[in-house]
């Protein structure tokens, strides 16, 4: 009896935690939490500021209850702590419990309250999928970033050698030259820099065109291609996993139906045997 009651409570908690209404309510609370953080950056009247503080306390308590409910609804408690997004949510909730005033951790507590907006990522599966794909693409993107740094370094050295006499503030040394190249790569008034050097070196436009072609077109498209490739593979893997789960669920349903049919057949055989004895 106790076991059945425990299972009923567990199923009820699981249904509530996974319901669309509850998930939508969590998303609404996260959005409200983000708005309260933004509102605190403005000078507010005392009454409104106090109301926002009460609202912040309610949001913190709600997040604590929500993470507790998710823990209770988890079938495997060990697996719950192995999930990175659960650990992230627990850190954010634990940080929100730190009092904002009269402590040495004021800035840390405020920063963690700002990061509560990121809980949207852990709640919405599609956002979680995008972030996971981005993390898996980072190693390959790191090699592309290293190659970009090499190109920046080479062009920075060349620019410092040739253009230092034109404008020492932009090409004084390799570090400043690389910063100038970053400005050129982002198209921030890069033509002014080019025209300035072209007055002394008329063919210097070749330097800028080649650099922009490599950074803005080649390497940027390589970054996008890596992310798209990882997302495509992750989508295929997720679809295959869903198919396997659906197949397993179908097999379990068929086995349950077969078990029910065998039980019904046994009952019919037993009834027929009783009728013959009578």
C-alpha cells in the first residue's frame, strides 16, 4: 500500500514537472526575473524598489522549489547530478540565495541574478540543443581561430614594417597593428586607414583586400561551416535516438499486448475447462 502511494506521488510530481503549463510558467518567471534585473539599473521610487525586492525574493523561492521538484521527479538521483544543465541551474539558484545587501558578496550575488536569464537555455530544449552543438564545435573552431591569429600576426608585422612611418598610432608596433587589423576586419572605417596609407604606398590597397578576403570571407565562412556541420550531425544523432526510443516503446507495447492476450487465453482455457467439468 505504501509503495503504491509512493509511486502515485512520484507519478504526480513527474506529471506536474513535465507539463506544458508548468514549463510555460517557469519561462514566464525567468522573463520576469530578467525584467527585474533590468529595472534595478534605473533610479526607482522607494515603493517600486521595495516591490521589486519582494518580487525578487519570490522568484528566488520559486526557483528553489522548481529545482527541488525537478530533483524529486528525476528517476535516477545520481544521473540528475551528472547532467551539466542541472548543475548550472543549482549554481544559479544557490547564488540567488546569497543576500544582496550588507555582505561582501554583493557583486557576485548581483551577477548570479543577472545569469538567471540563462536558465531559459536549460528550460527550452531547442536552445539547449544549440548551446550543446556550439560547445562541441569549439575544438574545431579553436584551430580556425589559431589560423586566424597567425594571419593577423603576419599581416600585423608587415603593416608595422611598412606603415609605421605613415601613422605611428595605428602601426607603431605589432600589437597596435593587430588591433588596427581587427578594426579593419570588422569594417570599422577601414577605408580611412587604407586611403591614408595609399597616399604614401599607392598599391597598399592589395594588402587590405587580401586581408579582408581571408578574414571576413574565408575564415568566417569556415566558422559557420563548422557550426552547421556539428548541428547537422547532432540533429541526425538526435533523430536516430528518437527513432530507437520510439522503436523500444513500440516493442514494449507489443510485449505488453502479447502478455495481456496470453492472460486472456489462459482465462478462456480455464473457463472452458470448468464448463467441461460441469
